[in-house]
C-alpha cells in the first residue's frame, strides 16, 4: 500500500512537471510570436540611431533593426584613401576625372556600399512621426555614371530608409553606353528584387524628360500634412576629388539675377519655436536634384517644361510653380559637355521669357549676348507676385544696385 502511494505521488509530480513545462513553452512561444507580429506592423514612430540605421520606438521600448554591412578585407585601406587627391598625377586617371566628374580610384576602392555619418541636428533624433505616412517612389536618372557610385546611391536609400515608407526605386537609364551599367547592374540589382525597377530609354532624353519618364511609373510627413507641399532636403556634399563627406549647414535655396541657384543663410525667425531648426524651412527656390512631391500634384501643376533640354533651369522653373522646403547626399561633379551648355542656354531663355516679365532685363544686363536669341513661349504669369510674396530680397538687390 505504501509503495502504491509513493508511485502515485511520483507519477503525479512527473505529470505536473511535464504539463508545467509544456505550458511554459506555449506561453513563451506565444509571446515571441506576438512580438514578431507586432514588429512587422506599421510603426508608431521611428528614428535612425547613430550606430543602428533604424530604431523602432514603441512607447518607451526601443527595438533595434540594424542593417548589417559586412566589412570587406580591404575596407580600412579604402577609407585611408579618403581625402587624397591624386587624380592629377596620372594622365589616365585625369581622363576618368573628366569622364565621370569625380575621383574614380577612390570610388572603386569604396565598392558598392559606404557608411556615412549622421550629420543631422541632435534635435532630429528626438522627433517622432506618424506610422501611417504615404509611401514614396524614388526616381533616379543616370547616364554613363560610374558603376560603384550609382549603386551606392541605390543601396544608401535601401539601407537608410524605412521599408514601410519606401514604395519603390525607379532607375531611368538615359541610354547609357557604359558596359557596367547593363548586365552587371541588372545582376547586382537582384539584391533588391521587388523594390527596384529599371527603365531603359531607347533614345537620349536628357535629365528633365528622363525624370518625367520615371515619374510616370507608379520627407513624407510634411507632404502628408499638406498635399501641395514640395519638400527638399538639406544636401550634404561628397567632395569630387577626395570623396570626403561634408555636412551641410542650415541653408535655404535662392538665386541671383544671372538665374544661378545658390544657398543662402536661413533667417533666424524661421527657427523660432520649440522645433527650432528641425521644422520645415520656407525657401524661395529648390536645387532640383532631390525633392519630394505628390504625383497627382506634380501632374496638376504641369510637371516639368517638356521643351527644356537635358538639364539647367528646370529647378527654378518648377520653383516658380510651387514654392516651399526640408535631408540625402549630393556629389558635385567637374565639367559640363558643350551640348549641355547649349541646352542650358535654351532652358534659361525659356525661363526668362515665360516667367520674369518686366524683370527679364535684369538677366539680360548680365547676359547681353542672349537678349536677341529666339525662344518659344508657353505661358504667361506674374513674376511681381513672386517677388512680393516669396522672394522680396531679390527685388531689393535691384533697388540697391
């Protein structure tokens, strides 16, 4: 009898222990599954960290979502080359500088991915954004670009932008003749299958029409609040000779009577309030290289002037249609082919005659050789309104000269 009682207690304890273990495993698995499901849902807020490219914030809990860039064996050597300007020492290297507009030796040594510093204001790291923002389609046009530099542009967007907000990247190849931009590019883009689409023009269209082609295929917070907002980033600079990464100061886009775009200081009152320098800053003009706009609004305002060729002046022309500003990277390039210079003259003449009204003489005083060059008008509007309401400092410069 005593042995029977001991056996019952033993098997009872064993059964209880097994069920307790199974219940613990079930609850733990259910907790992990619900956490994983939660982490795949739209974010309530997100903020890139210093070491981690994305940091998802749920209330007080922070869940890191790092993108891992595998360190290459020659990465330290490549980084040591940054800041070295040696293209002029070799005729062949100088030839490539003229061809691509920047230091190709360092670009190739960096490869297809590069980590860059976070140059934003520390106040930006404290900002939280709504989860339900519109997704963005990013259009990147290229013509005979150096392969590594182009691919770094794509990988930077993929690595640094939240995939919840990235709809797609549309690459428009404006009939490049460089072999690396054909099969090799297609092969490497397989890494981002489903997110990157490439369109290859059958004839050379130029940057302006290439952008329109990209936009015809299927900084979001400001646009979500105002669908007629056009948002531009501060543009950090990568030196063309040394490929050093240089942060941009807080500036706004303007232009002079030569219709040359330039960066000017931001008025102090623009930074009044608790948001300080992190809030959107009003700007009379945009650089044109990087901006965000709702597709329907872009179509509504008439897109770009399709009769402008290649590039030049399109940013000011579009600035005069819309009007306002807010962060990527720009690599300044050396040299402009003669065909581009001719197209720029054509574009600026269209801009002057269509938009500047009686103020066009200010341009011709500085460019008298263009005064009697023919052009074709497309529309009429008041430039005086723009001077009165958007950029009064430009008219003030006329009165003081």
